[in-house]
């Protein structure tokens, strides 16, 4: 899988990467799509969608956490890291093994 210059950076660190991050970051055969949720407080909550393309079909699962962040950009960064932890089996009680 080819790495994209936007794969692991905050949108502000690379102009033009904002849309790419929201469309998904490929990671070890999965696609991590950040979907941070705005809260009434002005903060952002973590939500990430992880999908696996098996050729004939694509399966996706949504994961969320109660963590809040001051900016959307910060939430996007943490969504990506959260997705990687889930895929790597480092997030307790969360798995993509059956995708």
C-alpha cells in the first residue's frame, strides 16, 4: 500500500490534507475515517469509522469514545490514533478482527 503525504499529519501541518483525512487514512489493510462530532459546548467528541475492503464487499464499524477535544483538528488527529490502536489490538474490548 502506498503512503500518502497526508496519511499521518494534522490538517494544518499540510495544506490540502483536511479533506483527505476525512475521506479516510489507509492503515494495514483497513481504512480509518475520522468522524468527530461537535458538542454543544464547542468541543469535539471522538468517533471513527473503520472499514475493510475484501474485494467483493466492504464492511465498516463505528467506534466512539467519551474523550473531548477543543478543536476539530485535534479530534481528527486523535480519531486517527484511536483507529490505529483499535486495528493494532491495543484498545481494550474493541476489535476489527471480524470485519
